[in-house]
């Protein structure tokens, strides 16, 4: 009689947090999970975590994600994402970013993805969290990265949507709703110790200091609020494994894109450290 009749394998969900450039650490985590043969049955992401989750769910390999992150870490490539025209709301319209996403994963619908995916946004009018898991993946991506004040809000089905990190920056509860038995959550958001370095970091900014400082200040303010909400969310719906890469505190919303290799390495190290815990949770369970 086959052992599968008495035992079942866990369905694994992966939740990836927002965190700007720090989100590149998610690639390092995926490298380790792929290397160790850890299956991922569903993905949830917010903001930067949503970008990595969407790329992986759309079929991009870990190697392709890493190569692209390193390519875009060059300033001459990064500036191509800046819109020529200023939007009515925010610093960037986000049109070139949206075109960039399309060039990498195509105009896919959620139903066409290789791994079930959910992206988190916030309805600016109702103030409610919105889970995007159907329709255009590109539009959902554009919504989940729409940090207020930085990107123009994204309108989908009559709703004005912004960055999901405002209410759920680490969506550890979402894979559980998608049917996951085991949830691995990766948190790359800045901690309170990181926030304390703002003035020190500000003095080192040379390129477009007014825009740069405005964005970083807004990001730090939001980080304080999101840290408080994140703690409440984790207490209410804790993941089975929480991975927190140790990322240099000087890496902020945009400043870390030129340090992609460092962020990826931090994610890889944190995931390696968490492997014993992950392996224990992935042992076959008795059927009940």
C-alpha cells in the first residue's frame, strides 16, 4: 500500500514584503529555496515583494531575476524608468515602470501564471486592503508599488489603488487564505534601528538631493507606521517561518538598487540560516 495514502506533503506559501531596493533580498531567498528543492505552491507579495513574486510566478527563473537585478543596478539603466512628464499626483507617473514590467513578463492574466499569485494594494477612497488575484498582472503590479507621494495612484475597476504596504507590508496571512499549510514569510522592511540613520544618510546624498530626500523622508515616515501595523498583523497571523535578512541600514527605498548584489547575498544568507526550521516543517504529515 503506497505511503501517500497515510501521509501528505504540505502546501507551501511564500509571502514577500515590501521594502524598496531592500526587496532584492527576496531573490537570494528564492535562490536557496530553489537549490534545496523547496516547492512553492502559492505566492503573495506587497510592493517590491510583489515585483519579485510576480516575476517568479510568471515563469522567470531565479537566475533571470538575479541577472536583471544586477543589470538594473547600473544607474544608466535605472534612469530609463523615470517618466519624461510629471504626473498630477506624485513624483512619477509610473508609465515607464509599467512598460518595463510588460517587457519582462508580458501582458499576462493571473490565470496564466505558473504559480498562483496574490498582490496587495490599498483602496485610497475606502481605506481598505485589496487582494489582487485576477485580471491583469501588470495593472496589479502597478497598483502594489504605488507608494503615495512617489507614484501616481493606479485606477482599477473604478478603485484608486496605492501601495499595499500601507496596511499589509508583510502579507503572511494571504498565503493561508490561498490554501497554504505552511507559510514562509520574508521581511525586508526597515527596522526601527535602520530608521535612526536617516540624518546620517541624508548628508551623503549628492544626486538630485531635493527629490531624493523628499522620497526618502516620506519612505521613513511610512516605515514607522508600517512597522507598527506589521507587528499587529504578525501577532494575529504569524507565519511558520519568518526570514529577516540583515541588510545594511544605509540601503533605503531607492539608494540600494546600485547595491543589488549585496541585497541578494543578504537574502541568501538569511534563507540558509532558516533551512533547518524549513526542513522540519516540510516533513510529510499524517492524513487525518
